């Protein structure tokens, strides 16, 4: 994707999210976001950081998406409820191509986080038995992880900062 230029070191925004939602996002997700900040990957995948930004903020995004998914009663589109409890889905990103990306909260302390991608134009979803870091790497390689970058990044993966 290129060298990270954000390199955030203050844990305060993550701690605020943990207090608000009652769950800590996985370390690999936090590392990527702290390195890159709020970005668009391959002009397709929107990833946000919880530090305050005028346009995109992960904490606000998660809050808004949890509310929207709950109020709209979109349960038929997902295999489990949205929320911070074990087995539930935490919204984490969106894609220009209409997908929502969720992190599945582990069932127990020794269980790993998983990535679920919901295709909004259908009731279809795919649970990827991989961590966020593994999923992102597969996406960047052009592998089929429901969201595919091959056509959008023919010269290789890239990102643009969103402020």
C-alpha cells in the first residue's frame, strides 16, 4: 500500500471507544489504523481512525452504524446482531462498491476476531475465517475476500488519506 504517514501513538481515542462500546478492537486493526489513519484504499475501501477528523471518524462511524442497523431492523441481512457482545458484529468499514465490513466479536477470550462482509445489494454475507490483518492482506493481493481490488488497483495497492 505504501509507507504509512500517520503513525498515531496516543491511545486515548481507542480508550474512549472501549469505554463507549464496551469492547476493544483487535490489535491488528488498531495497528493498521494507527499507522495509516483515515484512508481510502484503492479508491474502494474506506477505513477510519478514532482520532477526531472533520470528515471521517471511526468512533462516530461505529456509533452511527450500530444505531442504523438496529433501528432499521436489518437482521435478515446478517447472521447475528450488531453490537459489542460475543458473537455480535461491530461495523468497521464500508466500500464504495456497496459492502459493509464488520468485525465479529470473539465468543471467548481465546477466540480470534473474524471479518464479515455484507453485500448490501443482496441479503448475502461472507464470514472470513481470518483476522483483520489477514483479510486486508488478502484484499491487497487481489484475492477474493468478497471485496476485490484487482480492477481498481491494476498497478498495485495504494491509499489516499482522508482528512
